[in-house]
DNA sequence: ATCCAGGCATGCA
DNA sequence: TGCATGCCTGGA
C-alpha cells in the first residue's frame, strides 16, 4: 500500500471514465478503480484531491510501473496553463480539472482502438473483457476475479472467424491481421512523429484517427490530436464558424493550437464535449 | 421497424 | 484531394 501525492489535482473518475482506457472499473462510484497493468492488477483509491492510494496483487517493482502509467513526470499545471489559449479553453480546463492521461500498453491499446471504430464505449469494453476472460491470465485480488489482457502469443492461434464469434463484427479481420503481423510491425526500426504515424497507417484497419490514438495513448506522443466525431463537432462549432471542415484540417489546427500538449487538450475537449456541451 | 454508432478500405471522379 | 458506399452488430 503506497500513497502518491500530486501537487495538482488528480481526479481518478475523470481520468478513468473519460474513454481513453477501457478496462478500469469502479465499484464504488468513482472512489476506487481496479484494472490491469501489464503483469498485475492494480487498485487506485482517491484519498483526497491530491492523493491516491495504490496497491496491487504483486507489489514488487510496482512504483516504477505506476509512475510511467500515470505519467507522473508530466508537469500538469503548466500543461493546463499552456492549453488555456482562449476563454473557452480556460473554461474547459477548469471543468476537466484533474483529468490526466495514462500511458497504455501499445498492444492492448492498438486492439482497443481497432475495435473502437463505429462502436461505442460499452461495446468496446464488452469486447475487450470477453477477449481477456477467454485468453488472459486470471488473477484473484481483494477476493475478486480479474483477467490480464492476453499476450500476443495467446491470441496467435485465433482467426477472423473466432473474432467474429466474439462479436467483433467486421473489425474481426483487422484484429486477426494485426495479431498476425504484430511482430513484423515491431521488428521495423522504431520511428517517430509523422513517419511513425504513417507506419501505423500501413496496418490493415488503421487509418488516421486510430493511428493517432495508438501513437498518443500507447506510445505517449502528446503532440497528437485525434479527431473523432465529438472533436469534429466541437471544433467545427467553435473554431470553424460551423462550416463543414475535413478532419485533416481540424487535426492540423488542433496540433497548431496546442503544440506539444495537443493530446491533453484533445482529451480535455473530448470530455467537455461529451458531458457539458450541447453539440 | 429502420437507423446509426468514438472509421476504414475501396472505388470513382 | 474529395466524396460515396459497404461493413458486423446491438441498442435507440
């Protein structure tokens, strides 16, 4: 059991219910969250505005993983200040205060966002839980049953038909292909920036939006500004005078407006647009 | 009963 | 470069 104290506000519920990550759940209305972190289950409890209590079924070597996962080294207060580029963004930063990004596992993140297209959060969560329950390692923690996310090797024998039976729909072919090609993808020299983004988009089923999400949430490139329908509606309403605009132009403006912290800005806006703005 | 989701691939101008 | 269409499936 360890306490982690932040100088800024850390809001567990905002962070884990904002839709960036799908397999963390609260059983007590947002005070405590359980979920998988690579090889273990972690429990996060909100003690006060600045403090989390953290435990795990496997406490050895936990804190370095937690620091990376919760992005503790990000200077949250200056990020907030930096994305307050106008009165609207000031309001949004205030409304979403305490919402942090997390650094996800790339493999799980890629599968999550491949599944996300033309779907919704409950269904994506259901698909991922189903996959984990069938092929992930089972862990008992706090007298509850949890499942880690399956490793690539565990999923390798499966084909498109298996994933269709799990309810993945037309995304089944993307998942099957991704799992099969994953090693080859990783073997390529790791690139950065737009080059890496283009490399992600070479993968069957990954276009601009999903590539941006994987690069942002799975690889921690905070300069990305993924444009989904919520961001699209918001940006057109407030920054393009209501005029129909291509996602490429919206993405480009978002990255220009928010620079190295565009990923944070995107998540603040996404949360605000879904919960507070009538668009 | 249609209709459409937190897109993508494909085909076409 | 931009636009149209089909894709699985479950919930409104």
